[in-house]
């Protein structure tokens, strides 16, 4: 019994130490969520204005190569945004599952898929399974900057600008996680290029850009040349927004996972404490029984000698 009691006490100490670590990680993640949300909010005004400008341009230009889909697309680039660190629940797993589903769909359509990876977790997943990755970026998922988005965007735009016969791509897709709330993060895929231009009336267009009427833009020297300069920035901004949303989602998922781990550790300590008390009580009972048995044996031997 003594050995079993020591095992329980050792497990209780180890579980309490783990609970302290997970609790600290939960608090750190909660603090970083706030910072990530502030970064996303700070980037919001620019994102809205560039979206308004691109919407106005797209209504004037209809035959731009970045707005026109290829007749027979043969190759697509998929940017997958995962995390650099673990202990974030199913965050990276959900993104990879979404990327796998998109890849399967594109291949069924007869397109070759080129994968671009952000985050060590996704890169390790593909490397372990010997799956090719065109290029990967690591160490940027927790604190992404606009410079990181520019680097990724320029790489994808360069590939999109090339002819497909020379290794270029016809489409660019981004798979990342959307931050819905502290409890909900949703993995999804969007097509960044070519842009999907829909015919909408003025009221619907007004609602899509924030409830305000579109300003009357004048483009110099021409709408086509302005679109050439603005669309790459628009794509970079979309990637930057995905990185910021993913950073906030990653911290929210890690906070939830660490909270669940802390709660489970505390529950395990309660169960182990109960088992330790039972083992201690059984040990005491056994010792009392041995003492009583010894006393009875001594009294019996004394009575026999008389």
C-alpha cells in the first residue's frame, strides 16, 4: 500500500505542475488575442478603401487578365496558412483538412496543384508524407507583418504573371482560418485570383463595401493601368488579412485548448487525491489490523503459558 500511495502522490505533484503551465499558457494566449485583434482592426480601414477602389475599377474594366478566367485552367496555386507552434487544439488540423479537400476538388477538375505553406506545422505535415511544397514561410504566424504579406504576395503574383507553359498558374487560392469569436474559428478557402466580379445593383454594392456609397473615381492615366498597379496590392492585402485573422484564431484556439487542459488536470488531481486517500485509509486499516492481530497473538500465548 505504501508504494501505491507514493505513486499517487507523485502523479498529483506532476499533474499540478502541468496545470500551472497550461494555466500560464492560457493567460498568455488571452493577452495575445487582444493584440492580434487590434492589429486586424488597424488594417481594416485600408482594406475597406482598397476594396472600394478595386470594385469601382472592376465595374469599368471587363477584359483585364486578372479579372478574366482562363478558358482551360491547368494549374492552381494554394496558399495554406497554419501555425508555427502546437498546443492549439485542432487549429492546424482543420486548415490542413480544408486544404486537402480543396486540392482534391481542383485535381478532379483536371488542374495541377502547387502548394505554398505558411507555418511549421503544415510544412512538417507535408514533409512527413513526402508531399511537394513549392515554398514555405515559417516563424511569422504569431506576429505577421505587412512585409511578410508582401513577400508572399510577390511570390504568388510572379507565378500568376507567368505563362502556364512556363510554369505559371491560372488561379490563386488561400486557405486560412477566420476569427468569428473567442469560441468559434472557421477554416475556409477563398480564391484570390482571378477576381470574381459579380453584377450587383447599387444598393447591394453599397452594402458590400460598408454601407456607404461608392465615390466617383477618376483614374489617370487609364483604368487599365491603375488596375495593373492596384490589383497586386489588393492581393497582398487579402493575404495580410488572412494572416492577421489566422493569428487571432490561433491564439483563441490555444486559449481554449489550454483552458480545457487546465480543467482536466484539476479534475484529475481531485480523482487522484480521492484514490490516494483511499489507499492511505487502507494502509492505516491494514496497520491497525496487524497491531490487533499481534496483540491477540501475544495475549493468547500468555494465556497458554499460565
